[in-house]
C-alpha cells in the first residue's frame, strides 16, 4: 500500500476544531484557560507551527535519544568520573539537577494546558509532544543523579529541592509558577516557550554541555544536550501565537508578556547559571564566560527574533546589558557567603589564576568584587573562617526572590526600588523587577519571600539554625566550600614565590 507523505496529510489531520453543539464554546474553552482574547477560533486555526512531526516519527526519535543518553551513562558508569571530577564541577551538576529536574515535570503540566485548552489545533498537537518531552527529560534528570546518592546526600536534592522552602526553591517556584503554572494556554506558549525556552534553556543545556565535554564529563554532556533537542523543538510554540496576537491588535499585551518573562528568567539564571559558568566550572574547562554566553544566546538571539516578529526590544534592554557585568558576580559572592543555605557546595573560583581570567572577561573585577574576596582570603589565611560565614540575612527582592545586589568598591551602587501597595511595603532589586509587579499587582501581592516569612514569625527560632531547618537542609546537605578552602593555599604560594 502506498503511503502518503507527511506534508500531504499533516495539516488536515491535525485540524481538529469542530463546531460544538451540546455545550457553548466558552464552556469547552474557558477564557481563563484558553486565553483566546476575543480572537475567533477560525483565526487560531491559522496557527502554523514551524516544526511538524507525526506520532510514529516522534516516538522513534525519542527512543533513539533515550537509548543514546542511557548507553553513554551505562558505558561510563564503571569509569566513576564523579569520584575524580573537580568538586566545582560536581557542585555544578548537583545545583543543576535540583533547580531543573522537577521544573521539567511541572512544565509537562504547562504543556498539558496548551494540549487541552489552546484554541489553535496546531498548538494542541505540538503541546502533546511537548508534554511527553518534559516527562521524558524530567525522568532522565532524576534517574542520572539517583545513581550518585550513595556518594553524597546532596544528590537527593534533584528530587527534593522543589519540595522544600530553600530560598533558591522559593525563587525558582515563584518564577515557574508565574510563567507556566498559572496562566492561560496562549500566555504559556509566549512566556514559557518563547520567553524562557527559546534562549535560556539553550544557555543552560548547550552552554553547560560545552563545559561538560571540556571537563571530560561525557555522561552529563550527552544527557543535557539530549534534553535541549526536546526544548528547541517545543520552544517553537510561542512564535505562531505571537504572530496571531500582533496581527490582531494585541501587540502591546504580547510585548508585555515577553518583556516580563525574559526579565524574570534572566534574574533566575543570574543566580543559577552565572556562578556555575564563571566560578564553579574548572578554569581549563570554561568555553566562554557567562556574559559571552548571554550575549550570544540571549541578547543576539532575542534581538533578532523579536524584530523578525514585529516586536520591540524590551524597554529595559540597556539596563539588562549593563547588568550582565554585575548581577551574577553579586549572586555568586552571596551564595558562597551564605553557603550553608544551599544544597550544593559552592566553589569560590577565585584563585589568582581564576582572578586573572575574571579580570580579562570583566575588566575592573579585581577593583570591585576582588576587594570583597580579598577580605575573605585574609580571614581564611588568618585562621578565622567564622568571619566568612553569615550572621544576618540579605535584603531580598519581592519579585526575583533573590538578594538585592550592586557593585562593591568605589562604584558602590546598590539601590532598593520600593513600592507601597495596599499598605504593604515591597522591595525590588531593579526598576524592571518593580515593573513586573506593577503589571499585575494582584497576581504578586500575596507572595512572601524568605525575609517576609522570617519577619512574620513563620520561621522559628528566628536565627540561622531556624532558617536552615525551615529550608529543609539536613546535616550532610548544607553547602560548604567545594574545595574545603584548599584554594586559599594558592595565595600563600604566591606570597612565597614573591619572597
Ligand atoms: Fe524541559
Ligand atoms: Fe520545555
């Protein structure tokens, strides 16, 4: 029997809208779930997904991908790379799995919303595959770290992180809940797949895969590049939605969703991916700096895509580009300093050789961030490690849920962007963070960041120990310096060399 080519039947078979008789259209597609914004179903039927695949094709591709990644894992298991890997690299993996694995599972639900409620048949069809994508790579990112739990309990945070109130989990949940769990199908396609998956997952999965290959970690490299092949396909669901909104007089709303999603994603990645790429990854394995990755994967890519679609660059673009030199250095310093509060061991990444690299990539680093690290180094050399740990809590932004930071030294520029709303005073780390809140105050006004919870008495006893127990961090899980402070010796060495 002759088979038709896919392009001869695809459009027809996935055109699955029909006129409903026993219910009203808005009962079948409630506006709060579908988000059709008054645009008629016939228009949504013109949604043209750029990536077309049939179910049998999908299954066979996914099977190949899984067997590829699992066989690399099986083949290299005896090699026990993790046991001889640089501790900074191990921390990279542990931080990644905790921050990402369960968010993938949640993303499956977000895809499910589009699969059921999108009025565009093309979006529904792609989202079914997207749902299976997220499920596949949630499973694989839980299975791989599971093999390492025998080495260290921190690996268990791949599964545990999102079930706790660790500050990093609160920040990640707040972002993902906002863009993917609590929005209508059209907003999800724009904020999750276009705003977040187009650029940021590329950076996390391809940027890290490049470093992993350089570090000799072929298991992790093959795993995360396998994940990204899923992402890059289902990330294409947002573009056609944007085209429809723009063509139907909804450009401003589309632009606002894109701007908010990109800004919130950037802030989360400044604390997760920034420190990983510029500090935890061993120097010789660094392909590019975080800023260079951001410029390539986010700045250039979004500028091109936004203009192609007929949207504008986000209004805060200059501020965003400026922040690429600043925010993640502050986040790294903060995460290292408050290291007992994370489920991985932060690598300081500031030996003299690493500082040279940082100075080259970020001119002025030594004069600013370097001064703070000088004090830490001095205290460690003087045998006073207790002076390098936290006694107080930082001020945390009510949008990003991460500390409000600025550049130290002579250019000290830290600033709070406050806002009073319905009698409550909110603090934001930047103008765009405050703007995100102002778009839809009712959405955000009830959220309590870690400091709010502390001040309201929810965290008992109100000290560091109470905070750690509230965050669910148990002995053997709280972070400490990845290299056991051995890196400080490089400084004494330097002094000896001079002498
Ligand atoms: Fe995913
Ligand atoms: Fe995804």
